[in-house]
C-alpha cells in the first residue's frame, strides 16, 4: 500500500475516536461547569471516557465508558476507578491459538 493511502486509511480509522473525544471536550468546556462537580469516582466520568477512547479506540473505549456510567448510581462505592490497561475481550478465547480455556482444551475432573 502506498504511504499516502496508508496515511488516509489511518486517519479515517481514527476519525470516530477523535469525534467522540471532541464531543466530550465540548461537554467539559460548555456543560460541565453548569452542572457542578458531582462525580463519585476519580478520575471524573468525562476524563475517564477521554482516556479510555484515546487508549483503546472508539469501540472498546465506548464500552468501557458505558460500563463506568452504569456503575455510577447512588448505591455504588465511590473511589479511584482508573481505565484498565487492557479492555475486557470476551471472545478472544474462541480464536484459534489462544491460551484462554475453551471447552475443547479443559481437562475433565478425575473421579
């Protein structure tokens, strides 16, 4: 692939992530000061979302952010909740050559 096409493809791949980060930065600039500081976690939910999107991309970052927002309710335990280094990958154990346990490579218990 020519270098110019590679740069264009790479920029298009990052476009959804950049659009979401731009929306979040707009929220932090325009709406967040009016709503006040009421986040139960550190970092705040918007800072968490931006970090998750920048670190893991649009899809995984959005899933992590959605999980964080669902954890934020009056009965939750507040505190430090950093973005994980690796996002949850539920189906990687189904890929050939993975070391995750699958039904075919699990040992049966001895009687």
